[in-house]
C-alpha cells in the first residue's frame, strides 16, 4: 500500500485539522504517516513548517498532503505556498457562511477563549472530578447529581466510557460494577434503585472479556472463559429483567459507546 | 446577537462534523444552538432529520446551517436535499484527494474499524488505566513506563490534563502533587529523581487557584489567597531550580496544555 505523509498545520492545537483529516483519509486505502504541527502562528514558524513539508516531499518523491486550520493571515499565506496538496478547511467554508450569515468572519488570531471564564469548561472539569469520585462504585454519595450511571461486569469498559462522557461532554457519569453478590440477590445494587432511569448497561463478549482480564490476572478464575461466560449471562439477564438499556462494547470505541448512550438516555445533551 | 441552529449530521458519531463546525463557527460573532444527530445511516433516518431541519428553519424564520459527514450514498443524497445551508465536508475534499492519490475513495458505510483489533485503541485504554493508577502520586511503581509525569500544586490541573493525554493520545501520564514537605526539602519528590527529563510542571495564578480551592474547601487555610501565593511561589522556584519545563494553566484548556506538553517534551507523539 502506498504511504503518504500528511501534515496537520494550525495556529491552534491542530486537533480540528487532525480529527477531520483522519476521518477523510479513512475513506482511502492508503497507509498514512501523520505529523501534527500546532501553534504555527508567526511567519517564522510558518516558513519552518513549509521547509519541513518541502523536504518530506523531496525525500519521499511524493507530494505531502496538508490539512490546515490557520487563521493568522500572514502565516496562512505562507503555509498555503507549500509544495503540497493543501486542503484549506476553514477558508473553503468561510465564504458560503459569510454569504448566508450576512456578516464577515473575524479572521483573527487567538481564537482561544479564556477557559477560566467559560461555564462550559468548568462544567467539564467538574464532571471529570465527579466521575473520578464515582468510579467503580466508590461512592453512592450524590448519585442524584449523576447524569448517567453505567453498570456492567468488571472490565466491560465502564471507566473509560465514563471519563470520555465527562471530558468531552461535561456529563457526570458514575459507574458501578455488577458483582457476584448482585447476581445472588438477583437485583441491581440497592444504591441504584432510585436512579434506574439513568442507568445504562455495558456488556461484552465473554471470550473478549476473558482476554482482557487475562492481561490483568493471568490464569485466574476471574479471567477464565467459564467464569466470564457465567458473569456476562447473569448481568445481561439482570439488565433485561430490570429494564436497563444496554449495548455490547466488544467492537465499539468509547466515542461510539458514549454517543449511543447520549442518544438513548440523554438526547438533551446532544443539543446545547 | 442573531441566533442560528446548526446541525451536525453523520452516519458515524458526528464528532468530526461537530469538532470542525464548532471551530469554524467560532470565527463568527453569532450565537449558536448546536444539534448533533449521529448514526444517520438509512434513508428513513435521513428523511426524519431533513424534516427536523425543515421545521427548525420554518419556526426560526432562518435557514439552519448543516455540517455533514455522511458516507452512505442514499442517506447522503437525502440529507443534502434539506432546506438549509449544507456544508458537505467530506465530498468537498474527496475529489482533490482522489486526483492526487490516483485512487477512488471507498464511499462506504461502516467506517468504524473494529476496535477490538486495533493496537492504537488498546494502547489508549491501557494508558487510561496507567494514568488512573498513577493519579495524584498514588503509586511510584512503574514510573519508568510513564511517557510524561506532571507535577504541580494541588488543583493546578494535573488530573484532567493527564486523563486527556491518555484518552486522546495514548500517552501514559502520571501526576504528582507538590506539597509542603517537598518545599521544606527544597527538591522534587525523591521518586521522580530518575525521571526528571519526562517531568513537566503546571502552575496557576494564585487568585485563580484560591477560587478553585474555595469551591472544594470554603474558607480553609488551604484555599486562602495567602497560602496559594506561597505554594505557587515555592513550586515555581523548585521547578526553575530543577530545570523542569512548565506552563501556567490559568487561561488554557486541557487540549492546549496537552498539545504544548507533547510539543515540548514528547514531539515524537505528534508523529505517528
């Protein structure tokens, strides 16, 4: 498979260019070397990146692909002159937006808003703190404040999903393990009873679960396929009986799981 | 300020459309209501979204703006027919890429790769686990494995930044609080000595720190401006003396802090 070097150049973090470029390149059967170059906000830094792009093209004998989100006009002009296929993501869409909105864009440097003054940002940080304090059933305090409570057997993906929900969406996500005591009792942990409507279950294929657990505790009963099969079956039965919505994390990323959870139990959080 | 409703429509999570749309809209002085509509991968769901877009436009008397990343051809055609300013992010850049690469894109549904088979994905999950186990100086075990070790006074932003580095970049980020004992001794915590080159410091303006600490422990000595001033001064002095690179988190988001850390001490992680 042909390899290409792709640059993401920005006068900000470059995260937007990288997210977008990655998604679009996934449409092509090529192997990609990714290079992110953030904070390119002066002519000097822009010239330096252009040199790097030119050298890469010469070395590889193929034009690099460059996704840019550069606002600062002089740096923008210089980066656009690179000997490469330059995909100018902002400018392409700014003109139609200016026409539709009837106003001109700022074209200004320093798009970073001051996070110390942003309510949305402090909500995200508070959600992260809440989620950490309510990881793995550590605390039943303040569950009334939780937006979402994830339940599932140990290692089904609850912790990373909770943290993602908090970090990206400012969603306070507690999580509770389902353990043999719960299965014996045949019901969700008692602390969760009043909050059934905000519970969401994660399940996972027993063979995948066994693989993951074996990395932590090799050859334990905890990790054995037999035990994983039994725990998963009991957890699924309990969620079905208690009317908890759930999905399988086996082949899904935390981004996909989190988006599904929001769509299904907190659709209001997809509108803001 | 005029308000506009902006839709992010995707047959995937919609995160790419949302990230991109948010960045470009930040260039305009308008107030935006954001609506994310993920997993629009059938004609039925596409028709439903088009109806929602049309109703919104009628109710508000203004054309909605729609950012789309829809691959499935029939759903794509339907969403593009919405009475709105439709910004087709993928198609706009696919053609020039096809020309440059000399291959056609997949235009296929189900872009989701199976995460259970992705090394990059399991590295991210492993990094999250490592970071949680090494949060707030909890453990000095396996510090040799850490990619980055953040240091700073309590509430300077170490935990959210560490989690972001792990979750987005698969970077194993430990973090250590700097506490009065360290200041008395005048040196970094002894466990960190062998790893100075991967330490990075966070500092913060004393008045902001005092505000944040007051939310946790109102009117405590811990939160007092006087104590915050003293701790920050001592921490900065120590980092300067020990030659630790550092930045102030006061006005920076975790995304900006994380990108700066990678650029400064792990530039290799910006290339992959």
